[in-house]
């Protein structure tokens, strides 16, 4: 048996239905507006937090942070200090260099097997000076360490011709060129040094030496002939 349709028989009933529908529409609109306002407030609060706290990382559900990047490799500082000390100790202040230097109007040194033409060309500026080290004002230990490091770095960079400024010793007690003589002795003991000569007047004269370094992969002293 069919249920009879619910019919509206008067204008009053029709007006009541309309009012009910309008009320539902207003409630729905108000709910949408409330949700939008809440979302805007949440986004605003999140932006303020990010600006204040900076970049953050969300913790996993267990509440524990697991680092994904390993820290920087430890610097072997003690090893570097030991290596530097060994390099410095490899050259002695007691080394007698006088027997190895060519004593003439201009001091010069060359390894065994290096011809006299090398020192001649070095004096004439055949090789351009690529880098220099100024030892003015350094104590003996500081100057020795600086020279050792300077030669090592120059060889690593493939440099062939360098200048070492040691001064003329005019300010030393007795006006004796103490540092100058020590620099000569240190250079003679370095296998990377093929030859050195007193610098030309324009390059420092008696206050500096111009040094010729061994080329890469050829740092051993040639056999005496």
C-alpha cells in the first residue's frame, strides 16, 4: 500500500519550509567560514614558529632523532704536528755548508751532477721567480719551519724557481748574518734543492737567494759522478 505524499496545502506551510531551508544554508555557510578561519590561524601560527625557530625536522613516531649524516672526519692534528716536527728535524743547524758552496764574487751551490751552467743561468735570471718567502723578523726555529713548509708547498705546486729573503744581517749583534748562514745550510740539506745563488741586486742582492727546485718526480739527488 503506497504511503500518501506529504503535500503543502497552505502558504503558511510553504513559508515555514522556506525559512527552514534558509536557516540550514546559513548554518552551513557559517561552518565553512569557521573552518577557513581556523585553517588560516593555524597556517599563520606555523609560519611564525618557522621564522622564529628556523628549519626544523619532524621527529619519527618513536620520538627519537636519528642522525642521517656523519660528522666531519677528525683532523689528525697530532699526526700533522709530528710530521712537521720530523721535517724540521731533518735539517740541522750544525751542518757545515762552507765546503759545499762555490765561494767567488757571488755565492752559489749546486748538487753533485748539476753542471756549472745551471748556476750561471740561475744568476742570469733564466728561470722566472714564481714565489718568495720573507724570513725577516723570525727566530731561528720559526724561520727553519717556515722554510721547510715553503719548499714542500712549492714542490707540491710544481714550482721550479723561488726566492728566499733572509736579510743581510746588518741588525744582528756584531753585524753577523746569522740567519743568512743558517738558510744556506738548510737549503743544502734539502734534496728538493738542485741549486741556489745569491740574488741579483734587483732581486735582493746579498739579502736573498734564488733557489732552483727539482722538477716533479725528480726529487732525489743525482748520483755523484
